[in-house]
C-alpha cells in the first residue's frame, strides 16, 4: 500500500521510466547530440550541454570532469517530455556582471559575474544554463499561456567515481517528505548511501573540488530531495501535489494525507527553480558562496528601512525556567516583563513569545490566553526599547493572514516566528510566499522555523530575516549523544549556510565536555565549551539571533552577555580565514571599522595561529579575546578574557580545547 505522504505508484513508475530512458540514451546523446559549450568568466568552469535523444549536461573544472553527463527534463501530463531529441529551436547567449545589494546578508553587496546560454525548445519551453566561477546553475522556463501539469522532473547528478557524499537524510521513515529538515550529516561513499531521501544542501567531495547541490528561486513548485541512483549517482525527487490535508489536535498543524500523481500545477508563462551546483576548490570558499542569493528573484519590497534585525531573549529553550524570582515563572505577564527587563538591560532588541501565548489547539492566533495582556506587554516593551515577536504555526497564520498581520502590526508587534510547515510541496511553498508577501505589506519581519532549506527568499522578501532548517540547539534537550554537535557545528557552516542564514539558537551557559554531556529537557546544556557557544555568534550567518538560555542564568555572566550582545547581526563583509570541513572553522566579519573573529573546533583540541595581515595598515585596534580556559577540558564553562592592542602585523596563537572555540573582537582606536 502506498503511504499518502510518499510519491504515488504512478509517480514512481514515471520516475523509474525516465531514469531507464536516460540511462539507455545518455551515452548516445553525448556521442551524437549537438553540444553547446559554456564557460565561466575565468574559464575555470565549463558546461557542455548536449541536445540528443536526451538533454544532458557535463560540468568540468579546469578540464577535469566534476559531473559526468547527467540528464534533465520535465515530464508533462499527456506524455510530453521536455528535453528530448531535436527540440532546440534557438540559442541565445549573453554575459553579465551584476552588482547585488544584499541587506541583512553576509555581505552588504557583492558582484556576480556569469555567462549564460538559453536553449529554446519546440514545446514552448526552454532551459537556461549559467556558468559562474563559483558554480553552475540551470533552470527550465516556459512561454506557454495555457495551464499545464508537470507529472515529474528529471534531475540527474552522475559522478565518474565513488566520491564521498554528505547527506542529511529525512528523519521520518513513514512520511519522508514531511519533517523539519533537521538532521546531522551521514558521510558516506556514494555507493554506500542508504535508500533514503536526503534534503538539500548535499555536498559531494570530488577530490580536487567539492560540489554542493542547492536550489534557488523556488516559487510555486515543490522543492528537491535527492536519493541514490544506479552507479555513482544521485537523482532529484519531488513531493507530489497534495490532494487532501488534515489537522493535528495539539497545534492545529496542517499535514498532508493524500497526494496526486503529479508534482505541480502551472498556469501560463513562468520560470522554474534554479538547480544550483556550487563548485568550490577550498573549504573556506563554501560558507561564503553566494549563488543561491544571486540567483533568487530581486527584492519585491521597495523600502526595507523598517526591517529590524538583532538579538532576542528567548523563552522556549530554557522552558521559562527562571530562578530566584518572586513569582511563578511561566507564560504570564510577570515572566515576560522579566524577559523584557533583561533584554533592555543587556543591549538586546527583542523578546519572543513562543508557543503558548495563544492556545495552539484552537488554531486561533487572534485570541491570546487570559494570562497575557498583549497590548500592555507590547507597550511595556516599547517603553524599554524592546520589540516583541510572536510565535505561530504556518497554516494558522495563513488562515487568518490579513486579520493577524493587521491586528498585530497596529498593536506594535515587530514580527512573527512561524513554525511547523514541515513540507515543501507546491502548496506549502505557495503558503510561504503568501505569508512573506502579506507580512511585508504590514511591515512585519519573519523568522521561519520547521521549514525547508533557504532558496533565496530572503533576497526576494528581505523581511524574511532568518530560517531554521538546521540541527540546532533545541536538539540538546532530547537528542542522543552520538549526534555529535561539535562535529556538526564545524560541518553545517560549510554546507547548510551556503543556502542562507541559520536560526541555530545558541547562548547556553550550561556547557559540558564530551564525557559529561547528557540531554536534559528543562535545564538543557550544550556540547562543548563556553567559548564554543560564544564563537557561534560570529561563525553563524544569523540576522536574528537568540540568547537561548534563561535570563537568570545570565545574571552572573556579564562578560559573556556583553560579548554576545555586541557582535553585529548584519555586517559589511565576511571571509573564512582558515578551516576544514568537519574539523574547524575561523570566520572573520567586518562592520564599519571594527572586526569580529570567531573559531570553532570539533571534539579535537587544536592550536591555531591568527594572522591579522588583512587589517588595514596604520590602524591600531583595541582587542578583546575570549579563549577556552586552562581547565576547559574538564570544566567546559571555564574561559579566559583578555585585552590587548593589535595591528596588521600582529600574530596570535590560540588554543582551542576539545569542543572549544574562541572570539576576538577588534575595535579601531583613534
């Protein structure tokens, strides 16, 4: 029996037929089809597109094959396969160099240069390929004016050797396309990949380079998973269109209970998502690859001056678990006034009212629980310079979209943390855009949780300031010890952050060594040292960043709170000074004339030398250094803080304990 959340039997037959057809024809296509060659601006990367019995492409880096001939196509209902023989009716080429302004991104602005070839096809469709020095991308498009249905899409990724892949598998066996997009990476040769769906981004280590699969400009279309295919290959898999949904009892969360035998309904001319293959020679290039942002649709928000980012005092991770206060802590006015007072006194900008400020079972976010006088709380926050963000469920907000946006914007609420989409079929993606559009009209920012990986929505709607889709700190409340967090912390910045920012929710003041850590729900602790936690505020792209621990746990940690509050969430530029995927990372960010450097290691202790020759000559800096303490190997909360003067000639030796980290801030001196 086919599970309602799994592709239908007809869809599976179609996918299998496409794969067999492709496998049988790809060699002949490469040999007999007409090739179209495209090179990146420097000539380092090249793409050869072959229009033969199948439409295939090959990617090379400096003449060496990175991606072997791989077939692409769209299967329309009625039997039309877009991308079959002799369908190219015209070819257009262009080169471009775009200067992209990027508010709330890892760069204030950057340049994206590429060469493009556009193959127009007989069926009223076409495909564009772009070659950047940072990678390759392609997208289908159509000029049709009538409605049509896409039964399936063919997206192959064939490799010429049994390379190592980094695969974040779905966490649901029963409903593999319905989960929170949060998992550690399964590192395996392609031949050893499990028969499971993996969500993007996925990285394949090809030796001289790494290839990372992403997508951009995902709009009104299902997102892509990948699964193991025959040989050293992965293939794209797409969620079928929902035919029926129901709601769970505890959060009124919508979930899919039936699916059609096609993946997308389309109406007239449109572009389809970009399939992105980022190609990086150095691991240090991965966290700052900009292809997803560059390929996304430009901003549809004319004025972004109202959008606010910053630091947040957050209630849920610490379970409203205050101590030493004269009131019963929980979802009530006294507790949230305390959070507001803490935020105001610590230099933060927001608090979040997470799940419980309205009755989640009701599916009605217009009615707060009796314990919360929301207008009074918003006014209290306003008096102290603290904005309030409200948690909600995607479909609950969508069902009350205009009323909720209007009511809470008028009240003075700054935005929503929207949770539990847990799918990326076409209707789910359409819901995300609908919410982003309405929130922008009402000047509300969005922090999206329980959502698929970023696909450039933060460029199109800059009021979407952050995304979860990361195996973050919440997992410390219940995960197993074998889910190695320090290892993950020096892996996902190289892979997941290529797609966009992360809401990892750091800030734990209870820190534990590998030997001492355990999952605790009400008083959770982090894996690794205190400085490991502090360094995440530099390493992570995160325009809206939590201080996840309880305000009362920060009371005697003034130095750490001051540091966390001072690190900017929006910067001018970013680069990775050194690092290796799965081992360590050192990130450097610049804001105005100041610099912020943070480093993380896995469970291996290591010694690093910081070379500050990137600093401008002639400028002296007041430096503040947080490093693991001499006893951090046994007592993970141990750290040292020091101050010194530095310049571009300075070199600094830093020791990182097991699971450790460091932070160095450089403030320009007059």
